[in-house]
């Protein structure tokens, strides 16, 4: 059975790199991308992804809580550009998210959530 992955990130180049990485490493990953929360909401309601990769920015915890409410079984991973960017998130965020990864170490970290 395929793992459905939804990326919520506004960078097309990054989204395509993730799609290629997961396609190359896992024949069982179907990757979809949304550039906005409006697109993402329509996508997760239709696709019911197993894994959601959410770009961390102001309001991300609120967005993740909405995803968690609608997709209680999905893993939600917060993504930041650098490891240091993840330092400001609280224990409350850790209850909503299943993990955090940085884009600087993305290739090594993401596969642990898929494979």
C-alpha cells in the first residue's frame, strides 16, 4: 500500500525535490504539494494523506491542530529551514506535531517517517 504525503510549502523547487527524493527512495510514496492552506485543506480532505509536511511559520501550530482534528491518524511533521529555527516551539507544539525536521538535513530525516 502506498504512503500518501502532502507537502504544505510555498516553494515549488523544494516541493519538486521532495517528490523526486521520495519517488527515488520509496516506490510506495505518493507525493502531493499545496502552496497555501486553502489548497492544502482541499487536498487533505480528498486525499487523506498518511503524512503531512508543514512549513513552520507564524500560525503553524493552529494549522497543525486543524489538520490533526480532520486527520487524527496522520503524522504531522513541522519543517523549518534550519535546525535553529525549530528552537522556539513549545511543548504544546510537540503535542500537535509528530516531529520536526529542518530542510538542511531533510533527506536523512524524512525517510525515517516514510520507510
